[in-house]
């Protein structure tokens, strides 16, 4: 049976930290579903379709991945897709408490589903979408944070967006 994993997140917008985690997950599983969360209570900088398009460009050379939008319970979605694992990146200690709670909740809801944490690559340790937004909104250089092919699209959208 094919081993399928899900990488969930907001990806608002995709960063090199995300691409790193997705690339590493793709080496471990037969298929990776990147699930872009639709969160109506948050006002995203990029629409769901824009986030999906950016992710598609950023991961164009990674094989066996699928990018989808996702709304609802991850544990049920994983069951529906026959996914065996949720793969998440862990950056600093502050990520841990929330992620631990989520992992235990998902395990309760779907005991077949494992949550796997990949340690961030050291160079992306402090990288997050909100950091990219902040730096770009003040006109700062985000070339170390987002894929080259997306620089203009992301920067032009965020610049001045204070
Ligand atoms: P954020 O908005 O905090 O950047 P997302 O909700 O879009 O994050 O994150 C999706 C997934 O990618 C999560 O598992 C998150 O931990 C992981 N991730 C995000 N940035 C990094 C990074 N710099 N290094 C490792 N994992 C990361």
C-alpha cells in the first residue's frame, strides 16, 4: 500500500522553510498532500488560490505531491485520503506546545494517524510567513526567505502592506 503523508499549513505565503519540509517529506513517503488551510477567522494576505499557485510554482520539481485546499478536521481528512502521517516542521521551542496538543488531539480522533516532526534546517530556524510579511512590508530584502521564482510576486504584493 502506498504511504501517504499530509503537510498542513497556512502557507501565507510559502517560504523556503516550507519547501524544505515538503521536500524532505517527499523523500520519506510515496505521496505528499500539501493541505492549505482555509481559515475563515484569519484574514490572509494571499487568497487560497494564490497560496496554492505559489506553492505549485515553489514545488514544481518535487515529484509525487498534490496541493489542495483544506477545510475541516485534519484527522478526518487524513482518513478519507488514506494518509498514514501528518508531517510538520518544528522550529523553536515555542512551536512545541501547540504542536504537541494538536498531535495528541489528532491521535485521539484518528488513532491510525501518526504525527511526525521534522527538525527545521538550521538556516530556516527563525523563518515564518509572518516574518516574510513583516520584512517585505517595510521594503526589506526577502531573497533568503522565499523561492527565487516567487520573489517578485510575493514582494510586490506585500510591500507597503503595513
Ligand atoms: P507559518 O505561518 O508559521 O510559517 P504554516 O502554518 O504555514 O507556518 O506552516 C506549515 C508547516 O510548515 C508547519 O508544520 C510549520 O511548522 C512548518 N514550517 C513553517 N516554517 C518552517 C521553517 N522555517 N522550518 C521548519 N518548518 C517550518
